[in-house]
């Protein structure tokens, strides 16, 4: 019995982190990225979005422009969530905007992809934390699955359905507010993305922000 309880406890921890254990009562909700081009529920700055089919997915491409660009999805505000995206394995420097209040106040989990003949290099940045990952060369041009877990105590990034975060950054002090999500593009970089989905894991409750 003690061993069984330990197994259940460990499974609960994994589920809280947003990995390998599925919740039958929670279904990811998909955001239609093709609406970015029309501006419906999206705030787009300094980029033009084009809808296309790429490697079997309904994708959106942001054309390269001088200076930074952004597209913020302002239909839903998240305090805690798991946010999934598919990132094309092409040369690009793009980020997932999180906890956005407006076009000037937000955080970015950035992904810089560099495709080389021998490997695909991915650099993940969030705040002052950085992690460099070398992926197999056969992923060049293919889709890379990314999950970003937004929690009150941390922000974590998981790649390709792995159970261990590639990057995890603790929040000190804990987050007291949430915000919108969206995409950020570096100066002069294009972006090719698909499959924006989310699971709202926690709604803002002012009574437990200090918990």
C-alpha cells in the first residue's frame, strides 16, 4: 500500500508539471492562428502574417521585417496555463509572449533556431536563464513541439513531449498576475508556427495569491 501511495504521489507531481500524465477531464483548446491575418482577437505590430499548409499543419508565417514584431492574442487572460506551440526547424528567432498586459509590458520565452548540416541548434531564453540544445539534423525543416508551463512559482519549457523540462525558472517573488499570450519576432527574423493550444490550469484568485 505504501508503494502504491508513493506511485500516485509521483504521478501527481508529474501532472502538476504538465508532463507525460494526461488528465481525462481537461482537453487542450486550440487557437485558430489563421485569424491573425484578419486581426480577429489579435494585436499585430510590425509583421505581416500569411496562412499556409506546412508539413501537414495549418501554419502561419510572419515575414521578416526590420525591428521587432509581435502578435498578441487578447481574447483570454491566463494566470496559470500550459501553452503548446509547434515551432518549425528553420532559421528563426521567435518567442512565446506570456503574461502580457499590453504591447509594451510582457515577458518572452524566446527560441532561436539555427539549422546546420550536422545538427539543429536551439537556444531557449527566459529572463536571465538560457539553455542550448542540439537536436538531430533530420529535424531541420520539421516541427518541434514546445510546451510552456506558466505557474505561480515558476515558468518551465518542455521539448518534444519530454517529461523533464529543458528550462525551468523559479519566480521570486511568486507571480501575482497573469496576462495574455502571443508571439514575438526578433529584429529581422521571420517566424513559422502552428498548433497554438492551451490548458487553463489555474484562474486568478486574489484570496490565495500569497499561498
